[in-house]
């Protein structure tokens, strides 16, 4: 028989209530002041004066700020600390939940002109702005740009990868604030501070293991520490090795470039390349345009570009020659090869968007028109699309752009029923001239058709024998037949 103990039952209920009220450590130990945010001094020097400008009643030239950097480095925490320290109301939204233009106008648009009653001002925070889809959320992006131009409160956005093509219009109107990744030592010291505050026994090697597996993500490291401590009441290297798994997560482009240029060991640079979510050609394009921004010494530039050029050779052999074993050399050359080409100081310029990728994005619509034209012509002249692109379209360029008589390309356009986009693609600046020629040919064709309809038909057969001209023989109608029959009768 189990004896009921009222005291023990009360203690269990109290423990359950404490668990319900328990605040996660990520929230509990979030920075309360600006100085509590670790390793982001450069970001503070840019962002805090920008906020003070708003508090002084002025409107800075950039009415929105874009905070970018890897996850878990304190982007959102710094904004929350600023709002507490300067007594500002914080409206925090997730950009993935407010993507339509109606949602943006209803929430952000209203808050952009709102004045709080008991606070010094308001900050509008939009998290994960790089999650906006380029096509589906185009209306929301336009609405957000309109709100930024008319806002009376500071708008702050966060992004892990600020170089995505869909948020390029935002980069042009925003103050860019870079957040650096946290080092392993900084994460260890913060985890040790949490353990001391919680009265938790922890081993230094266990904290180092958690910090290294977090890959610079402080939020993930705190969550791992809390999971081990909550389950076992202590943090030892044996428990951590058994419970904490390394995060083989894909690294965004910004972190990939940082991991290559600032790598201290060869395995770090190679792992950054192999874990990146970008394809190798895109990564090579980014490295090609940003090596001069990070490598100042001419010797460093030579060694880096030599490694990059060799990587392109091996990549082409792997793709077009089928020698996929060559990819290991590509990893070594664009990772450790570029990382250890630097012997001197590293530059402090920001990463630039590759010109080649910009050009490809601008010419995307042109390529689509070319492909549609090739598909149309291939079905008419019974040739492959590649043959049309490589041999037929270049001749059409010459005909449409350099022929002295505009009626020649006009008749081709009419014969193949080219659309206005296809005509503009082939004719370029002569589009209007050829369009006028097309209209003249159409009008002339309609006049000829009208003449043919008005011209009397030439009599033949029985009509010619009877001497009937300009008309054709028609049978009498039923009513006439009836009349004739009635007269005969």
C-alpha cells in the first residue's frame, strides 16, 4: 500500500509549476544593455549613432538599417538592448509572416507613422528579411520600399545573407551593418558565466566541445548547454560527446567567404567550401571579385588567382570530362589554396556582389526571349535549338540591324509571326523603324485584299457562252420556282 504524503505532493506540484514558469536560457541571459553584446563593437559604432539621430528628431539619409551576419551573433539581441537602454518601443515582426503588400501596409506601414505615448520612440524590427521570395513576394518588397521612404520611425531588418539578389533593392536604401562571427573563446566564456550563475558543475573541455560544435552560433551553444544541464544536472565531456552532435549545416555565402579568407587551419577552409550551400561556379565568381578586396599585396593576389584559375580547370574537367575525382582538387584550391595564399595583411573592404552574376540577372529576360524565339524557329525550319542559337540568330541580327531596306526584316517578322519582344531582341534600336515597315506592309495587304474582293470575276464556262459578264450563274430560289410552276399550271 502506498502512503500518501501531503508534503511530498506539495513539493512535486511546486516543482511542476517551476518547470512551467521556467524561462529558456537563451531568453534569460539575453543582453540587457548595449555593452553586454559581445564582439560587435564596429556594429555598435555604426548603429547606435544612427538611432540617436532619430531620437534627436532628425531624419537620416538612410531611413532603414540592414543588419547582416551569421545566425546567433547578436543581431536581434542588440536591437532589443538598444530599445531597453533608450526607452524605445519595439515592434518585432518576422518578415516570413508579412510578405504580401497588404500585410506590409497594414502592419509596418501603420507602425512607421505611429508615435508611442510613454516611450521616447519606436523601432520596427523585421527578422529574416532574406527569406522573401523573389517572385511570390515582389508586391510585398515594393510596399516595404514605399514604407521606408515615408517612415517616421527607424526600421531595422536582419539577414543572414545580405547578398541575395531578391533583396538588392533594399541594400540600396539601407544602412548596412556587419556582425562578425563569435570566436570559440568568446562562446566558452559566455557559457562559463551561465554555468556560474546557475550554480552548475561544468568541465572546461565540455564547454569547448559545445563551442566548437556550434560553429559560431551562440544561440545554438546555449541551447545545447541547457539540454545537457536539464537532463543530468552537470556538464561533463562524456555527456557532451554523447549528446551534442556536430552541426553539419549548410553555411551561407557570407560565412563561407569569411571562413576561407580568415581560416587559420587548412581543414577550416576546406570544410567551409564543402559545407557551402552555393554551387562551385557561384562560389568561384564571388571569390574572383572579392580576392582584391581582401588581399592587398601583389604577391598574395598572384598566388590566390593562380589557385583559383587551377580550380576552374579541374572543375571543367570534372563537369565536361566526367572525371569527378577532380572535385577534391577543386575543394583544396578554392579553400586552403586561397586561404594560405595570403602572407601579408588582410583588407577591410566589404564583400562586393560579383559583376558576372549581376549581368546574368539583368540578361535573364533576354535569354528567355532568345529561347522562345529558338523554339519557334526550330519547329518551322526543322533544326535544333542549339543550331538556331549559334548559327541562325546571328544572321538574323545582321539582317534586322544592318539591312538598308527595312521591308526585308519586316517581311521576315510577319512571316514568322514574331512578337514585340522578339522583334526588339533582334532589331535593337531599329525596332520602331521595322515596326513602321510592318504596318505599311499590312496596310498594303489589306488594300490588295479589298481590290480582289471588288474586282468582278471573269466569266467562264456556261456564263461565257451565254454572254453573262461579272456575275456567276445562280439557281432560282424556291419562291421563284413556285411562281414559275404556278404560272405553268
